[in-house]
DNA sequence: ACAAATATAATAGTATTACTATCATATTAG
DNA sequence: CTAATATGATAGTAATACTATTATATTTGT
C-alpha cells in the first residue's frame, strides 16, 4: 500500500500490553522482531529470552511490555485484524453495489499481502504468515472465555461481523450469514496452510487461488451468479 | 453405537507410539485417561507427570509408550479420524444414490457424537471435545512437513479425500471438490468451537445445527436442491 | 543545568517442564 | 523355574517462564 495516511495507528484492545509498545523504540523493536523470530522458530520454541538476545536487549525489559508470549500473540493478532479491517473498509467503502463490494471484501481477505508503508516497524507479509500458523493457538486455550470477556477478541469478531453485513446486504434472506462469514475468514487461513503443507487436500495452488474458491463458495451460497 | 463388531481395532499410522497402547492395560489406561485429563487441563498444561499421578502409574512408564505429549496427541487424532472414517464408511456404504450418500456423510461428520461400545477404553464424546480445541495444534508446528512425510496425517487426509469423492460423484464438474471437503471437515470443528465460545459470530446453536449449515453450504456449491 | 522520575539492563533466583538414566521389583512366557 | 519383559521409583539435567532486586542510563520538568 502507498504511504497515504501520515499518522495512522491501529488500535488494539486495552490490556493486551502492559505498556504500549508503539510508544517507544524498544517497544517497536519487540513487536517487529517478535514477528520474524516467531516465524523462524514457531510459537512453541519462541521465548522472550531469545527475543531479547535477538534485539540486543534484556529479557526483563520485554516483560515490562508484555505479560508473557501469549499476550504478545494476542497483541499481534489484534493488530493484524485491525489492519485487515482498515484495509477492508478502505477498499470497499466507496462501493455501493453490494455484489461488487463483497467481491472486493473477499479479495482483501484472501488475496496476496503486501508490505504497508504506513506501519514501517511491522512486516505485514511475515505477520500474515505467522497468523496462518499461530492464530488459532491464541483462542484454543483454557482461558478463552475470560479473555473474550476482557475484549481481547473484539477486533476479530468485528471483522467477521463486517463481512456478515456485506453478505446480508447482497442476500438478506440467506439464513447463515454469520456462519458463512466466520467459515470464510477461518477457511482462508486453512486453505493457505494446506497449500503449503498438505497440498493433496486442497485445490488451491499457483493456478487456482483461495480467492477464486471462496468467491465461488460465497456466491453459490447466496444464489448470485459470479 | 451398538456393540456390533467384536474384535474391531482402529489402525493408526506406525511410529506414533513406541509401544502399541492397545497391547496392555496400562497402555489403554494411558490413552483413556489422557483424553479426560487433556479435556480438564487443556493440552498446554497437560503433562505426563500429571497423567502418571492420575492413573496411579509412573511418568517414566508413560514415556515407554509415547515419546512425548505431541506424539500422544497425534495418536489420539489419528484414532479419532480412523474412527470417523469407519463410521463414514459404515453408514454410507449401502447408499448408492449420490445425494443421499453425501447427506449421510455430512451428518456423520457434523452430527452429535455418541459413545461407541466397540471401544470401551475410549470416551468418544470427550475425544471429540478435545479434537475441537486441540487438533489443529497437532499440525500447526514447525515439524509438520517431516511428520507428514512420516505418514502421521494420512488418516485425516484420507477422510477428506473420501468426502471429496462423494462430492465429485454428485457433481463431477464442480472444480473445488477438494477444497470444499477440507473446508467442511475443518469448518465443522470451528463452528462447534464458536458455538461454545464466540456465539456472536456463528448462527449455529441449539436450534440451528452445524449439520444444517454445512448441508446447505455444500448443496448450494454443487447446485443441487436440498 | 540539575534533580527527579522513568526506562532499560544486569544479575540472580525459583518452580516447573520435559525429558534421560539407572536400578529395583513385579509379571509373564517358554 | 529361569529369563525376558513390563513397570515403578528415584535422581538428575537443561531449559522455560517467570519474579525480584539493584544498577545504570535517559528523559523530563523547573
């Protein structure tokens, strides 16, 4: 994306970080480098100690920003969904025709990811890659209900609901708009994962994109010709 | 399910366990009680030490059956998919009409789970519950490609392919049968999770089942009236 | 410019985890 | 009835996931 908006900040729910990482250089380095280190090691092997070594800083300093690595993952995920929501609104807001709007929405959600110059400390391409592999670990926990009450998943849920509204606008009589929306948002990650690791159980590859599949899926469900 | 088949054994890929847990009482206790303990504590907090205490046995004895808890999870998952595949074949094999066959398949995959008396040491209802929360953790790892090469996910992939074949039979010209099948298998777990934890982003609840949603989804995609 | 507040770094310490190794004892099989 | 095998008990290790304390920078307000 072009550098259009000078001072833009993705707002994440309160409580995910002890101290706002965007308020300091160290904070930005923690967030920026955690993405590349989680990508390298996988979330299980990623530790604050290793991150400290990587950024030439101390483990204890990182603990002043995030309670633990789970909270950091929740933060990264909320940032990602906030960023995706912003793209969704940015690229669909001007479109009034419901079908065209939904097409664009599905393209934003399932299309290729590009570096966004508005947020230079975050590599969105890497972040997207770790979301595919790690996002579900952020909610498949024993604490999901209490953390949901704290509002840690609001951005994600809001995005699903935005998609649901676009679905509803196109076909108000379709009775499963919420489930379709949540299936698409989650299914996009899943198909992208399968493409890279279990290619024998997906049709998505270089030729046939996830976008094509999900457009077809959604419009079939809504009885709208593509 | 009724106790129909006396000596039935779900076959899981070789290498998941060091020693076949079905070959001894201790092994069966490890598998049976691990399901209830993972359900209680969540996979992250579950340890072999705690399992040992629970079954009145020693940590070191459990290590003689499974290399670590990840391998145990892979074992449980393969068992679950093997059992699901067996139900799928059992309940659809006699049906020759493609649409009726696919309806039954979707009902088996997304319908309520009942205790299966053929396998008394395993509580399938609990196992299904831990699969919803923990299954994706078994493949969202750094080691997924090497473990896939070892064949640890064959049962899962085979089930998806079976569903794909039923989809194909009903509409051979549908170009995304594999992706649709994998989306359904994964989406079923996801919708069931949302129902319990994020009810605001799913339509599935007591009144409206996941089965209804996925039947509608699949038949819409295949242009078949329900 | 300087004191006070704040941020970061360095070090140490703890309970738990995820094992491995060894040896003892119980059970089963030939 | 001996030998093999399965299980149990205990100990030990490196790493993890922190907490606490103290020291040293850096920033801020006056």
